[in-house]
C-alpha cells in the first residue's frame, strides 16, 4: 500500500488520505466533529473493512460531507492506495 | 460658533460624568465597517474605566478587540442583537462572567423606551454633524467621508440616554438639515478621521446569491407569497438578509409587473433590491430602520419617500404605531427550524453564537404572513430539527417554512395551506422534513454544553425566552 488521496476541502466534501498503517488508525478533523465525529469514523471503518482493508492509516479532513460522499472518497482513496480497482474487479 | 459642543473624545467622556459600572451604548449602522465601538472602548480603557456595560444594537467580527477589554475588566456586561466571529466564539466558550443579553431590534427599542435598558452615555457615530450635534447617517457636504443611511437603531439611544455624544467624520456648517438626531438630544460632538468604512456595510449577513439551491428556495418563497392571499394591490413586505430571501424579491417583482400589482411600502433593513422596485414605482414608500447597502443609504438621502424610522417606531411590540403592525408579508431566514415551527437564528448547530436576532421576533410576530426560507441541510448540519438549539422566534408566530424538499405550513394556518395546495405547491408535514433530514445525515450526538449561562435570549416583551450555555469544545 502507498499513500493516496481522494476528495477536496470544499464545503460538503471530505478529503481522505489512506496510507500504510497497523490496524485501522483514523485521524479526523471535522467542522461537525462534536455531533457527527463518531458516525463519520464508523462510516470510514465500515467502508475500509468492506474493501477488505484491515491495516491503514487514514487522515480525514471533513467539511460536513454526508455518508455517501464519505464512502465514495474513502473508496477512491483506498483504490488508489492499494492499486486494487474495486469497481472493475 | 457660539455654544459649540465640539470637544475631544476624552473631554466628551469627562463631561458625560461616566463612572465605572455605568452603561454605554452604540449603534451598528456601519456593520462590518464600524470604527466607533473600538475607538471609544480603547479610549475608555486608556482612561482607566472598569466594569462598563456595553449596550450595542449589534456587534460583529470587527469588534474582536473587545475580547481584550473583557479580559481586562473594562467591559463586564454586553447587551446586543447579535454576535459574530472571534468575539462570539470566545463568549460562547465562557469568556464573560455575566451572560450577554440578546434582544431583538424592536425589543431593544422597547426596553430603552420603558427604562428597562438604561443608557448612561450613548456614543453615536454619524456621517455628518454640525457643531451643536444635529447629526445624520449621510452628508451633503463635499467632504463627506462615510455614509450609512438610516440611523434608526441609534434614535432610541439619542432620545433616552442620559448623555449623548455624537461622533462624526464630517463636521458641517450649522444647521445640518435634514437631521436624524436632533441637537436638542446631544451634549457633545467629537470629530474623528473616520466613523466607519461604508464599503463594508453590506458585509456580514448579507449575500447576493448565485447558489442554485438559494434560487430554487427563492422561487418557492415567491410562489408562496403570490398564492398566499396577501399578494394584492397595496400589500406591504419585508425581507431578511439571507441570500434566498433577497433573491425572492426578484421573482415577486416579475409577478407584480405581469399582474399590475403595487406594494404600498417595504419595511426594515432596506436593500438595493427594494430601492430598485421603489424607483420603478412598484413599491410606494420605503420605511428604513437600517440601510443594508450603499444604494439604500444614498436613496434615503435623496428620496423623500424613503423614510428613516427609529427601532421603536419600526418594531416595538408595545408601541401600537410601530410599522411591523402594518406589515403584511415578511420573508426571513433561519439557522434551524423545529417541528413546532420554533426558529433559531442566533446559535449555530455547533453551539457557537453566530448570528443576530435582528427583527426576526418582531416581524414574525406582527406580520400577517411570516415565511421562513432555509435549506433542509447545510452540509451535514440539519436546518429542520426536532428541537432548536436556542429558541429565538416562537413557533406560534411562524406561518410557513420553505425548503427545497417541500413547504410546511403551521397547522394554526390551515387556510394558507389550502391556498398553497390549490396552487399546486408541494405542501408537506414539517415532521416529514425533519425525518428526511435525519434519513440523510443520521442523528447528531448531543452538543457538549457546560453549565455556565453565557447568553440570555429575551422575548420582545422583555420576558426571558431561552438561555445559552457555554460550549465545551
């Protein structure tokens, strides 16, 4: 696994960086952390586990993204990081 | 001239008899460009005053230096319509020992008139004044340096404060006519380089939106008005400062032209949009408590049918002659609306103060038809919620809520719901809107509030509506 990024810092988006790590380590900065930090981390974890990734360091800078956006950005970052194209395979 | 009241700021303060613990007041007509609050409070700090109570008509980002004056004990109490920026953030986290008292513009006017809010010394910025203190929010001289238009929020202060200091950046020949503040109410006149940056009047809350969602909301709001039963010749209207409510005016204009309907007056914060309709003959008169941009400020100077009003005459709940009592339709924005139609325009969904009551309470309560326009979500933040974070405008004064997912009508106004349904609008239950928001974003965790009261929200009649607690994160 190499380090890869997906997403932007626009309002309503989330910028996700996925790289090598041990276990799932998630660093989250969010404009809505107090109310949604727990849910955002849960969505990131579920998405990565769904892709079979159990070891990764994730840095996420969230600007109020909703769950479908988070899933899309995490998936794209993971595909870029692992080189495994989940959409094709 | 004989009897000139012109003195230095320091001399004016000495003359006023100001003492520690007293109340000083300011208006916010220069909005984000205001220079008077910081100038005066800096001077009072230098002169060694402590424990002053600051009664502003509103405060914004530009008043960040007050943070230091609060820490140093110069300012120990604040009352205002709103707070924004770093000052709001610091106060939300518990900067002050005393809670900030929030009042609507009409509520502040009433409180001053009734003596509930006693002002010892008012420091009132003006774009022109003569040596006796006849003052105005614009200047007709060649040396005009600033313009803010209406001085509506300063007029109760000028009338009821024990001592009034006018601060101007254009001292003009006596008599400064027509005047807003009369020399009869003024004790001292202070001349400074600048009272405010007029280019920043339309900063802060006011946005001219190109956002497609705002435009959709504006079109829906316009349809609500047009089909509400109140859209007929001679109607009156007020709009808030949100992008969608300003844009709605454009669509209402088109319908006024096509049906040959004219409005009798527009009220409140007056914008260039309203001035344009007035100049086209579509709105007979403008009643202006606050000029929201330079176009409006110039118009109040030049147009006799564009009338300045004081906050009391504008929106006092107890003054039977106040203009809101004659208002048909108001379009307002919201940070949050709840399933009981209660509205919050003051505290963000992160628990941090980021807005102002303004005329929200006043116009919603007194108008015949109050319409709240807000998106269902802002990013991940829901705007239609089970319970508002802070209660500002009680649901009983809110009639219609317009979102991009449908229009909710207060069950207390079934006749309006009926008319809008007949017009083919998508009328939904407000509980369904809250459920829709929840289905997209999930249930937010509760905000980490502490147990210190940082703000008290007053209703316009002087009763307490809600309390704001410190936020811990």
